[in-house]
């Protein structure tokens, strides 16, 4: 199962609503960490996911954004919309600052049977595994690679719950500094060898949280693809002009021409997703929309890979 990790910013939530049908089966299970105090967009997203009978993880103690100091609006949303919905699991992040002895007590404040523990920097794996071993509410353990090492993860191998590894495959650079192609991830191939029952990533946004964007000197379109060895790489299509912030629409046209040329190449390995097809015909609508399309393409790519693999495994 694939666990894409979303921060609940505007375009991430729009994407979740528009592609809710992708999550209406047991292949993709998004993690949503709310970061905005305005609950209207998140509420609409949750309702759309519920309508499609999606499974998802909703973080109730976000570590980024406006809700970090006061997650009460999330609690109110859970009570109003999700208290009886079986497809949601409440995500609880444990960090280096977490008081493990308070975890179970805090979780009891929230309705619903399922809890996903998100391991994001806590150090004492054996101690935490012992404290949580008697809790029937724990649905799964989600480990953020780089914050939960192999020895830490090993502490939970006999917990009787699925274990998921989320790895950031996106290397953030200035737009004009991206190489044409680079490796993204092989976790979709190796997660079982690492003792995991699922895998995830931060799509093409990256793990590091940034609250606001900035004017770009170059326009970049980031497109993941799976090569003939089933390994996942990413292509970066960069505008020709990179010397100023002027004319982003024209620069988008430069980057798009490179994408179209690659897609039309007879040996192209790019999956012809709905997002890629929209890139080829759209007018420039801002950097946020470009990021949304790149995330959408990645979701469609991984979903297609998993469905094809499932069919092959059944033969």
C-alpha cells in the first residue's frame, strides 16, 4: 500500500478532492497533516474522501504550520465529520520532544478506534513499543526515513501491526540548478525487504515544510517516471531563461515545450497521465498549480504501477 504524505496547504487539498476516487480502494492511503487554521477547505476535502469511501490518515497533532500550537479545530472536525467513519485513522506524530507516557491519554480524547503512530524523531523505540504494546487502538506504525532508523524500526517488528516506511525522494534545489534527470526512489521495490508492509513519500514537494513560496527565476516542471528496470527517476524540465523573475508564463511555455518533446519521443518512459496531458494544453496558472499537476502525475504514476503489479501477482 502507498502512503503519500500531504501537508494541508491549498493546492494539496484541492488535489485530494479532485483525485478522491484514487483513494477509494486499498492501494493508496494518503496522510494529511493539516497546517491551516481555516478548516473550510479541509472539511470539504474530508467530506469528499468519505463520499468515495477512501481510507486516509488525518494527523491530529501537526508539527508544522498554523495549527501546531492549537490543534483544537482538528479535534472539532473529527467529532463533527469522522467520529463514526471507519476509513479514517488518526495520525499521532511522536518527535524527540514527545512525552511517551502522555500519548495514550491524549489519544483517548479523540473518538474512533484507529490510530496511526507517525515516528518522526522519537529516540527510545524499545520504550515506546513497550508502552503501546497493549493498546488495541493502534492500527499501524508509520516511520519517516531519516527520523526513524533501522534499529529504531526493528523495535516494532513484533508489534502485530503493519509498518510503513515514508522516504523523501525529492531533492530540493533552486529551479535552475536541477539536473535533467536523477534518481527518485526504489522504495516501491524494496520496502518488503526492509520488513515493511507499505511505503510512502512526500510526492514532488519534499519533506521540508515551507509556508510560503517566492518569485522564481526559472520555471521547473518535475515529472517522475518508472524506467524499464522498474526503478523510479525524475525529470526536471527547466525554462531557458533563468536571469530574472519576469515573464513566468513565457518561461512556463519554454519548460512545457521540453516536456512535450520528451513525451513525443519514441523511446520516452514518461507515463501519459491525465496531469501530463493537461500540461500539454494548459495556459500558465501560477506556480502552485504547476506543483499540483506534478503531484497529481506522481499519484497517477504510482497508482498505475501498483495496479499493474497487482494484476501480475495474480497471474
